[in-house]
């Protein structure tokens, strides 16, 4: 089978496409033919050796993907050949709250990921993909989707009519807008590009309130004015560069889910936490149970995630470069070539 590996870990140019033997599933494992995969910002960090340290040169990247069941090992039941499945990238995190040990089996980081023609995963980690959701959408949802779900539902305990604020037009932000709408909440999108705001709307992700931060550099005040009091939940995708303004944009009893560390090194002022009784929590993705619920929510709502661009398997480095250029809206995906299925269960 063909697979990509991170190589020397010196950046996108280090990616290598190699031939490997087809893996065999062990006890409790399933062999999956990959049909689509998707990138997240952390994939750029991993291929550059900047995500929890360097990885083995043979590490297969990408934490997001979906595929179809080919065969399975002992002690696996309830599956059929051809079943469409996905998983979260923390394959140990099946349900319940976060545990530190989930990083020990993190797809694309501490365990081989989806950028391969075939992948072996624990059967317990698999989530069935509903027929109504296409392959690219199913690949795009897991990491970004369960992270946004964790902020808005698991931590934020969103209620209908509350306001959810998110920053930028990347995968997490676009899905956060959709999750807010599914929950009956009001959504606010910040972007420094009016063109990206328009592109998001064309892709089916239209926020209730969109603020062009190039015209409103003090966007915390703009958020409070536009919402009549501020945001109840903030999906903070950037980090310390924007955290102080996120605090200032909060309503009384606001909740900030900090998921990003993309910008800034100076610590923010925290006095606004006390003035508004704001809570901040670091959020590290989510569980298989969350993914299952979110996929069902997408089916019920009829929404689909925004796909900014999609590339062929052989063009994986170009997909990485497009993500690095940050000119897209939504998720960057990779489509797999047609393959012959090797045998059956």
C-alpha cells in the first residue's frame, strides 16, 4: 500500500510517499480502507517537529479521516465489510471527561494516522458514519467538530438564545458556528477578511453577526455593542494574542474555551475575569461519544461542514501548503484513489 510519512520532520518538504506492506488487524482491531482524510493546524506543527517534540520519521500523519471496513481481528463483532466509519484522533477517549493518557494514542502524532491507503484502528474507537453524510464531510468533522462541541456543549453548557463567539474562518470556527445554530444559539464570527466572511456564507456557514476586524480593531467593544452585552461562550482559537479581547468581549458569566496557541507570547490582563465572572478552560478535543452525537446532529440539521479545498492523495504536500497559506475557509481535505479491496473478513 502507499502511505505518507513525515520523514525528517523539517517541514512540508520532508513528507515522503512510500510503499508498505498491508497491515493486519490484531485482537480488537479493524483494517480500514481510507476514503478521505482532512488536515488540522497541528498537522503543520507535527511535520515540522513542533508538536510535543519530534516524531519517528516513519510516522503516518493526519488525525482526521474516514473509510470503510475491510476485515478485523479476533474479539470484534457487529461490523460488516464496507461499513463506513471514522474516529476521533484520541482513540482511547471513548466517552466521559478528558484524561491525560489519551495523548499516548493520538492519531498522526503518537500513533499512525489517516494519510495512507489503509489504517488499522481499535474497533472500540470506531464511529459509524451515517449514510446521509458524504465522505469528505465525514473526514472533516472529527477533530474540529468535537473540539467545538466540547467548548460549546460539554464545557459551555449552551442554552438556546445564548451567544457564541468564534475567531477566524478555519475548521473549528466554521463548525462552531453550525453547532451554535443547531443549539438555537446566536453566533458571532470575527474575521479580518470581508472576503472570507462572504465565502463562509456561500459555503453554508452564515453567522448571525459577522464582524470585519480590519474595520473594528477593538472588536471586543464591537461584539458587546452588536450583541447587547457580550458573548456567553467564546471559542478561542488563537491564544494569548486575542485572549484579553476575548475576555473583554464576554457577557457576565461568560465561558471561554481556549483551544488555540497560534499567536502571542505576552500574558493578557485578567482583571476582566473578575469584573464579569468569566471562566476560562483549556480544551483538548473530545470523545468518540461526542463525535457520534455530532454526526447525528449534522444529519438532523441538514448542514454540512465547509470544505475549503480538496486534493488527491498524491498531492498531499500541496494540501499542507494550502493550509499553511491560510487563504481558505473551512477544512482542507484529501480524497483517496479508488482501491481494490484485499479480501474480506
